[in-house]
C-alpha cells in the first residue's frame, strides 16, 4: 500500500499536492502545522474544507516553539505586517529577496518535514508530499531540489522505516501549478495563499488581501495560465 502525508498549508501549491496525492496514493493523510502565523485560523478552515471535499483524514498540530522562535527572529508572518508588493516589483530580485527574508520562518520546512517523518516512521513508512516549486525556489532555499535531496539523505539515517520527501511541483512555476490544478479539477478558489487574509465569504471562500507577495504570485499565475482567477480579493492584485 502506498502511503503519503501531505504537508498542507492551504495555498495553491499544497492544494495541488493534495489532489495529486489523492490520485497517486492508496492512503493519504493531511498534516497542517500551526505556529502562530497570521493566516492560521483561515488555513485550518481551508484544511477542514479540503479534508471533507476529498475524504482525506486531517491532523492539525501546533508547534509552540516555532512561534516563539519566529517572534525571536522578527518574521512578519507571525504577528507582523507583511510587505505589500506589485508584480513589477517582484521582478526585481533584490525586492523578492527582501520580501522572502521578511516572511522567513526559521527552519520551518526542516521542522515540518521532521514532524511528518515522525508520523510516517510510526506508521511504517511512506512519502512526505511537499509543495516546493521552481518559482519560490528562486528566493527560498528550502524550496529547492538540493534541499529535498539533502533532507532525503538525512531521512535514510533518521528513521527506521522507508520515508522520503516527494516534491511533485519542483520544476513548475505558478503558471504550471495553475494548469495542474485545472487538470486535477481542484476547487482552488477555496484555498488560501494570502499572508494577511480578511476572513471568508458567505459561501466559504477565503478573502485574500491582494497586496502581499503570495497574492500577487497567485493571481499572476492563474491569469497567465487559465485566463481567469476565481479567487476573492479585497484589492485586485497588481501583476
């Protein structure tokens, strides 16, 4: 039996991974990790929606130490105000790098993979499905093929079962992910990419701010790939 744990953070990437895993594995578990981020309550509701939509069991865990260390570092993703950007500004690598540093949660993906690996080690092994992709890999070092390779090297020695990281989106940008979501029939409008979401519509769609880096990348990818974006924004993103 092929088993997978999907690290689910609520956005386009992890939503695509969830639909992909449902198609390619016999046993799928969603794992959402809370650490005091600004979008935490929205993320949890999104996770619950997709858990019911795809009939996939969901585990929501809290890492208090990651919240403490994020505040120690001063990340804007935990209790701060994230930068507002336009698509044109994100083309400037210096701006993109500074934005990435602002929202960086210290060693988050290392910690999350360790938690998922512990769960799979207990269950007898399986794959950790992550939404790492080429677009975010350009600014976040823990979204790169090199990171996946080194984490898998560590897992060979850190678990007693066969556990490995699988990154099905690793070569895709947001446009490619948008196309995959369409192919998989995903209800992406119920996902949340926003760093500072404004709650939900009456029918359960997250309301994106439209001004943070993640909103801009989301809107640009969907529009360029599909020619439409069913996401609800408080402010239309400038792409």
